[in-house]
């Protein structure tokens, strides 16, 4: 999305609404409180998360913020990568993406590209082009195609890149159990975290992944 064209680009494929889609929409709604509450709800977790990811996000890098919601972390990431870097900010909610667009224009951010899309379809991001993927509470809220989202993270990461993957909540509030979490992490090299009850992990691609 070009921040100057005043439009929100919807990258989602048009599909019939089924039960799984409705379930995903409900979870998406629950993960996104009213915009004015977003800073309040993130205030307590953000210092810890920023300490965890800070060493891996640097000036000039390309970052993907998947399931960005209202963009609480998007603008922090944009500040970290600077004007020479870029942040893809991706969410299913048009309202969230439109809000980020307006904030970016008002704040003079030209390094943010916002798209309405599922994390399982990041075809607008080139292979091996992203230094850092930020997926905070993403997978646990996806009612379907979580494997597709994980595969997309692997596809867009550069060989030496990293990803922060967290679970916003455990079942029954989240959708990923301990077995699935273990299978997800098996596909990566775990750099930090990874304990299920701690809800997060900092990972990189396994050696030999082309």
C-alpha cells in the first residue's frame, strides 16, 4: 500500500464464508480491543517483548509485523529500522490497516507498507527478503491454515533472519496446544525461549533451508 494514495489494499483471496472463517473472525475480533484501549492493554507486555526482540531489529532492515492489529508495535519497529528500512504490517482487519495508514501519514512514516491479508498468504513479499518477522499472538488466533502461516514465515525470511513467535493465550482461549507448539518449533532453530507455558520463542531458519 502506498501511504499517499489514501486506499487500503486488500490482499485476501475472495472465498466463501464457512464455519472456520466465522470462527477465525470471532477470534480476530477478540484479539483487537477498541483502538483507544490498545496502548493500555499492551503497556505491561511491551517492555518485555522489546527487550526480547531489540537485539535482532536494526537500522536498515526489513521487518514483517504479522497480525499487527492497531499497529502498537508497527511504529516501534518502523523507528528501529529507520528511514532506510521497511516494515510490512499485515492484518485481516481493514479498520486496523486503515488506522495504521492514517497514523503513518500523520507521523511522516514512509517506511511502512500496510496490507489486508492472511498471514498464510504473503505473496506480495518476496522470497528471502525479510530480516525479522514479528508474529505476536498471531498463530494462536488463526482457526485455520496455521501451517500455511508458518511456511510463509520460513519463505520470506533471509537465511540469517529471525522470527519472534508468541502465543497470546493457551487453550481454551488460544488455539494452539503444547503438541502443536512443539511441532511448530521443530521447523526452526530455537534461539531463545520456546517453553510452552512462557508463550514465546525467538527462532531462526534451520541450516540448509533454501
